[in-house]
């Protein structure tokens, strides 16, 4: 699926610190925990809670965030629509990784079982 160059640039320059509070609010509002959110993020990126705190304090962009991440090889199994895009069809690799994270957070908030979210 085609995203515009402007969209891809916006995704790359957005900071993880600016989005993280929204992820946290979204899952907690639906009865999930911050620990579950961190588990999902760690599964995708390899970042533990300490790493996340450092990345937030450093105000890294998503571009830097995913450059430093050790992406789970099973991330390619993440499928479905998020924000109007089918994640498996997004052509820009960075935008696809950001949408993978969005999709996992969305699944967590919707009450999906953790073993289904963590496609192992």
C-alpha cells in the first residue's frame, strides 16, 4: 500500500516520547496494564522498560527508535488494518514498523489475548 513521502517523513520525525503516553492511555482505558504494553513493545523491538525510559528521555524519533531496535523476526506475521492502512502492504519499511507497533497496541487495547498478540 502506498503512503505519501510526506506521511513517511512525518512518521520518521515523530518522537516515541510524544506517542508513548497515548499508547499508555489507550491500553489503560481499556483495562490493560502498562506492564502488558511494555511486554508488547519488548516483543516487537527488544527494548525493556529501562531502554524505553532512556529512549523517552532522549526524545528519539521513530527513525532512531527502529534503527536501534532488534525487530522480532515474527513481526512480519502482523497483519490487518490500522489507521486506514493494511500493515502487511505498506511499502516504506520504517512506516511499516511504526504501524506494526500501532497494530499491537490496538490489539492489546481491544482485549486480544497476549499469546495471540505475541505471534511466537
